[in-house]
C-alpha cells in the first residue's frame, strides 16, 4: 500500500473513588437524575473546589505505571467554553503542568513487541449528561465532577490493530492498579482518536481527523479501519483531508463529520485561582510507587521465566489480574516441572467456558478452585478419562460445584484400559462391521478410526481410545 | 435612646447591663431605615426592611446576642435573595450559606434579611452600577458612597445598620469606608473564607467588615476569620483575639510613607488631611519615614487585566441554565447559543459587559502572553515592593483614595477615570496584604477623608493597634451625617 | 493594539454576550482606551520574573475521599428557569 496511517489516542479513564474530584458527592453510577449533586459540582455562585486526595494518588499511580515522569509541581487550569453540561461553563483541567508526562506503554502486536509513547497524563472533571428530546434537551449533573484521567498517547500507532492492542494493554495495566473500572460500555473508559495518513516513507504528519463516539474496543478498531480507508480513498480520488471532528456511527459502520461550525477553538486556559498548586516530594512519589503491584508485562515475563510458559500463553493469562493470580495458583499447585497440561486447560476449556458464560471471559467467575482443576487435569493426564470426557466433567463441575472425582464416579466415567474387558467389545464390533474390516485390510486406514469410534460408542466413551486402537491393529493384522 | 447610632460593642454592653433588648434594637433600626433609606438607598429592596425581625432562635448566651449584621448582596445567605445587584441573578436564593454567614449565625448574629446594595458583581467604585439603582452618600446625597460595597458603607454611616460585611477586590471595602466616614478592613488574602462569596476575581477577593469604629472591626473579624476546609485558598494560621490588639499605643511603630502616593492626581484637601494624620501619629510616638513602592503606577493596569480575566471566567456560569435570569424568547425557536447570548446580553449591565469582554480579550489566543501572563509577572514585582518595605516597616500609611467622594454621574461615562479611584487600594489586593481605612477628617464641604493603613500578611493586629490609637486620639469617628 | 468592531464582535462571541450595534461601537471605543492604558505594562522589564497566580505559599490542600450528603432535588431545581421533571431544561441542542 502506498499510504500508512498514523494514530494517536486520547483515553479518558474514570477514576475509582467514593466521591467526586472537587466535592463530597458520591460517584455511584445509575442513580436518579440530579440526585448526586451539591452546590459545588453544580457550579452554583460562590462555591469553591477542594481536591480529593485519592484522585491525586490514583493519578500519580497510573502515571508511574505508564513510566511517566511525575511532575514535582502540578496545578490545575480552567478550560473555558460554553456548554449546558458544563455547570460553570469552564472545566477544571490541567494545561501546562500535568501530573505525568513522557511515559510509554509496551504492547504486543503481530510480529512482536512495540513501545508506544505517552505524551501526558492529566486530571480533569467530567461534565454532566445531556438527553435530547424532540424540542428540548435535558441536563443531568450526576456525572459532573466525576474524576477523569486523560492519557494522551503520541501519534505512534500505525494500524487499528496496534490501537486495539494499546487500549487492551492500557486497560489491563490500569485494572491491575485497581484505580479505575475501565468499562467502555459504561463510559468509565472513553477513547477518542486522532487519525491521519501519509505516503509511506514520509516523516511529516498529514492533516488529522479526530474520531469520537466509539463505545467499545471493537468500535475503536472498526472506526479506525473505516476512517483510514476513507482518508486514503479521498486522497487517491484527488480530495483533501480537512481537520475536523468525526463521529463513529456503529450501526452503519461509518464516521461522519460533525459539521458544526468549526469555529477556531479558543479555550482561554489560565491557572485555576481557586486551587493552590500541588507539590509532590520524591518521598511521596516513592511511597506511592511502593503500592504499585506487579504489572501485566512484568507478570508475563515472570510466568515465562518461572513456569516455562510460552510468550503467547503468558500474554493471555496476565490480561486480567485476578485471573493471572488464579492461573499462578493453579500452576504452583500443579505437580511437576511441566506446567503445560494445566496451562492448556486454563487457556483452552476454562477460557472458552468463561467466554461463553460470562461474556467478560473471567476465569475466576467460573468458581473452580485451583485444587479442583488440578484434580480434573490429573484424571485426564492419568488417562483415566479422555480429554473430551474431561471437558464434559468441567462443564458439570461449573454447574454443580461437585468435584471431578464425584462427577466421574456418579457418571461412571472411568476409562476402560483393561485389555481383557475391552477385547470382548472389540470382537463384537469386528463381527458387526465386516465391510469396514475389509476396507481396512485393503489399506484404507480411515476405516480403523471408524472401528475405534464404534468401540467408544459401545462403551459410552469410557474405553481408552489409544488402547482400543492398539488392540484393533493387533487383531486385524 | 437612639440605639441605631450605637456600635455593636456598645449595644452588647447595654444588653449585658439589661438596659435594652434585641426587640428595641430592631425597632430602632427599622425606624431609622424608614426615615432615611429613601434618601440613601443602602438596601436593595428597602420596602422589605419592615419585615426584618428578630431571629427567634438566637441564644441569649451567644456572643452577639442576636444583634443584626447587614450583608452585601454578593455573599450567599440560604433562602435569602442574593443577586449581586444584577438582573442576571434576579430572584436567586442560594440553597446554602456562605462560611462567614454560618460563622456569624453560630456566634449568635441575626442576618439582616435585606441585602446591602453594591455595584453589579462588585464591578465599580461608586455603587452606581447596581440593577437596583445607585446608593447615595449619607454625608451628601448628591455624592456617591464609593463602591463596590457602597450599600454596606452607607448603611453603617447612616446608622441604618449596626455593622456590615462587604467584599474587597481592589478597594471595594476601604474606598467606600473612606467616602462614608466609617472603618473598613480588607483582611489578608486567605484570612477569611471565600466560600459563598460570589466570585469577582478569585485571587483578589476577600470579605471584610465595615463598622462604626475600630473595636467593632476587630470584633467582627474575630468571628469571620479562620481556616475553612471548603476554601482551598484559606490559610490554616491561628486567629488571634484581635480585640487584644486594641491598645492605645504606637510608640516605636515604624510607619512607611510611600512617596508614590502623594504625587500628581491626589486631591489637595485629601493630601493635607492625610499629612495631618501622619503628623498626629508622629506625635503619638510613631516613627514615620518616607519609603518607595516603585511599581505602584502599574498596579491599576495589572489589576484590570487579572481581575477582569478571572471575572470573565467566574461569570461564565451565568448562562440561564441553572439559576437566575433567562431571556424570555420563544422556547421552540431559540437555539442554545442564542439563549446564551440573549440571556447574557440582557442580564449583564454595561460595566459587567465591559469587564467580561476585557478579561476575555486578555486571555484570548494571541494576547495571553502580552497581557495576562505579563500582568502576573508585574504582580510579582508589586508583591516584592511590599516584601522589601515590610522588612523595616511595621505598616504603611497612605490616603485610601486620591479624592473624596465624587458626584453621582460624574465618572460613570468614563471608565478609566472611575478605575483610577482605586489607585491606592488595589496594590494591597495584588500583594494579598491586609489594609484598613479609618476616618481622618473632612473636606471643607464636609465629605469624609479616609486614612489607609497597610501591613504584612496576617499582621491585622498591627493595623488594629495603629488604627485604634489614631481613632481614640481623634474625634472623626464620632461625627454623624445629618439626614 | 487597536480594538475595532471585529475584535469586540469576536470577544463578545467567545463570551456569549449579544451586543447591540450601538453597544459594540461604544465598547470598542472604551476598550481601545483601556487597552492603551494597560499597555503601560509593556514598559516593565519582566525578564526572569516568574508569574504570580497564587499570592500565598499555600500548597497541597486536599480533602479525604469521604462522601457527604448531596442536595435534595427540590433545592437543586429551586432556582431553575426551566425545570423539567428532575432535569434542567435547555433549548434543544442540534449537533
């Protein structure tokens, strides 16, 4: 392709706190309209903001986790613009001295590792919510003043897949810190993208379009793919990209121009006089740093090192912190040096059950204790039940909360590996399937698998297929 | 007995001695307002003052025993109209009390239920820019009372209030105090909580008392001062008992007289009166010496950039969405942007528009560095001037205003001339230091002249000591206007 | 710096204030005078001078993350020019 895309992401994360950023109103989601408001977050005349301590700690924590340099001196600024969801008609944000700057996030993409630069991390207050009716718009200020952290990447991603990987890694890292929910559907993680294209080999950035209104991770990927294609087609047809804001329409799979008067935006930023600056000592920063847990990529590296996992397996297991901890418990409890059998179960049957059942794909949501999983894997490894039977036992375990041993006993599933008892079944099958026996003897090996299948059926799956195969071969030789 | 003429501490003494009651005080105050406020117009809706009544829950054991305090129209009082004398806030009744109001109530004060007049959003130096019409100077009703706390100052001067609260962003307490012959204190920035004070310029605003004498000033400051967890800019410094500073003794007090304040532009009568006052302080044992505040001439331009920039942002919220005035247009046909522009175009008066536009300009793209940022830097220089002076001075003495009160309508069409009446008061706001204005004499035509005393941050005690000594050695505070 | 009608129009747009033609002309004239006065600051040498946004050396004023009671809905809407149920009503926003 002649063109390459350049993508930068602006991610807003709602920080997990009890109260809003500048007042004591609750941040609880989904309450009656205008029930979680007070004079401060309503911006009534005369009121003043006071910063929530936890908000600053969370912001520093995320900045450190993204390898940003945490600013020793940080302050707030006013961003002035009129909109009905903005109670004061200015937003308290951070302009030239954000909490963190110049960090990075490592991501895994096809073809390996990649480092995406983080330009800045800054705090701001959320706006209210607007509901549009036929002839009126309604304002609910419950969300106004909810703490947001904006994380601005450098324009260093070159495909929708990279952007998706960046978002996944960012969400994962932040979730590890337990400072935000990062649920895009609920709006606790929001993502806007700056997209431009340029001829391959060109260093200068092209004119960018800002894409907004993407409400899921898939939406981000789809919107970016569409927007890149649109820009390339436009340029190839002799058109010009204009700097504008475009909204993603997930239903029709298109971005469209906001077409609002693109007035020169003039936010008239100036230092917020109602909030004195914040000075972070190295000691404070060190203390917060100590509370940062092992992050996904460190954990993955350790899994590879300590448990001999492949990079791919480790990458899957560390996405979610609770699951990663669960996986580690399982691996630790699993006997022997080779952890591959239990890992295969975790990222295979367990993950697919989790995806089917919870949607979110959380292993811990299945309620299988590590020792129970190990017991199940033990049965399979010892060839007491087949892999297939094992999967069925797992389903049963999730449904009934019984142990694998109890289920195998109840359903009488122990494999028959005893040649004596199997021979009777095999002889009956040979008698009943003369044609297949003939085909096999004429060299059609497929017929043998059919015969094995018949024996399995006859024993209700309990026969050890390997033993059956061996016996059949011997008999028909 | 003419109770309305008395100070708060005198009334407290009378109540303590069983010689009067709160009912009597209210009766006399209402009577006085009835007699004089149609001339002075210190209150915004003076027809309602007849409803002013004793607050029933006032505890006899409280410090203030229910004695009423008059409040400027920009300090939020729960359930009472607080409109900043602007059409755009018409009918606004805050669902909360300002911290100073809460403190006053806790000390047993009655909040006088009708607010004192002011320039709209405190934008002005004459109280002519009020949606409710101008207040007049009790000493001569053809003259302005000063501003923006002109209603508070005039009410106290006319004995229509026992005492009052005002706010001071560039002189809005001290200048009307000087024009009306009363005592006005602007405390150190951060000394008194701004929570509930409808902001004009957040980095300059401060609430303070307007009183009939220095003792009342100290008493009221005692009550309103102190750290407030709702105001991030209030300072957690212990509040002394300011009445303890009321000592009649200035021997050895090092007084700086800034030469820049006595040059061109000063009215000769004001100059002479203030020089007499300085002589008096020398006679009382003060050590006066000439000092220099070299950046004085830049104070007004710096102020009009910083104050209007902050105001343009602070006043954005008056947009017709949540409270106050909304332009009454055909709802279905009015777009949002039209609703905003009409509401604000109709709701703000001329001076408010002028300042919002100036402030918006100073912050706008391409001008920020040349105006706003530069002003913040010059502010640093002005602050340094004072830091240097207070290294070897305890206080600085100046006239409060270059002129006595001017005539109504005299400056209203000339904003620049109006701005210059704050020439001597603005620096204290820029430097964050406290300042007090006390009466120091009269012009030949009988208008009061004010003496301003400035001190270093949190040195209010120095102000009270110097002011008290001067006041107790002179007769000025005892004079009353004839109305 | 010349403050002409265009500058006033632009700034009035940013500030969302509708002005009559007569007001625009008068304000342009007055602001021109004020800005000329303010331009005196250009004579001050501010090299190496840091700006003062906060006059006092106060810093790190923080609040514990403890919820307090919100305002009851009747008090929220008591001053609203156009209350609609539990909401504030505004003219329909067309994006």
